[in-house]
C-alpha cells in the first residue's frame, strides 16, 4: 500500500503524488472501497481516484535516485544489448543487469530511447507516425520520472542521456 506524500507511477499517466487514501462509494453500487487520491506531477488541476489494489491499471513506486543513476549509467549497455539480444529476452536481461526488477516499463522506454531503429528492425516493424508519437510520449514520461528522481529538469536528463550515448 502506498502512503500519503509518496510518488508513484500510475499507468501511462506518469508520476503522481499520493495525496491520501479514502473510502468512497464504488461504481455500480458495490459498497464502499478504498481509493488513492492521486495528483499527477505534470498535469495541473487534476485529481484521480484509483482503487487500492490496482484494478487493471499498473501502479509502482517512482524510481529512486540511485536507480535513476544506474539506468543512466547503463544506457550504453542497453544500446549494445539491443543490438545483440533476441527481443524477447532483452528487457528481462536489462532489468537484471541494472538491478531494476519490477521496472519493466521504464527499461522498455529507455531501450526505445537508446535504439529505436534497432528494436523496430528486431520486431520486424516499421516506425510509423503512431509509433513515433507513442515513442515521444514514452520518452517524455521517462525524462520526467528520471528528472524527479535526480531532482533536475527533464531537459537535463535528455542531455545526460545523449552524452552517455556518445561515449
């Protein structure tokens, strides 16, 4: 269970702050249920009531500062792994190598940021407009989460990734 003040990642929305846990009337007259009151960190004037326990939407703790540093430092290895591993084993191997188990979504975003063309070739897909738009949204979520963890603006994270990829 998440605590008030904790930052979590809620589905595809990104990082949210848990404001409180409250009991509310469940939809369909199913009685009262516990809900997290969430405020997205990058959306103004928005509140989300998410059932405690998930109910289909993935929730996880935001990456820590140390984990964010490991991910940034591991970016060149992610790119190299994207060139050599079979796509099915790639994400799991990278999670294990970077000690980031449970952060599959973040690893996938980082991999796509590092080597989008390589991954598209491996999956025998062309990078179309919808894929590019999804990649931009994913990259934005990645940069925002890493920025919060490292306490720097997302633009700085983008520059740091580019510098590590040039090494």
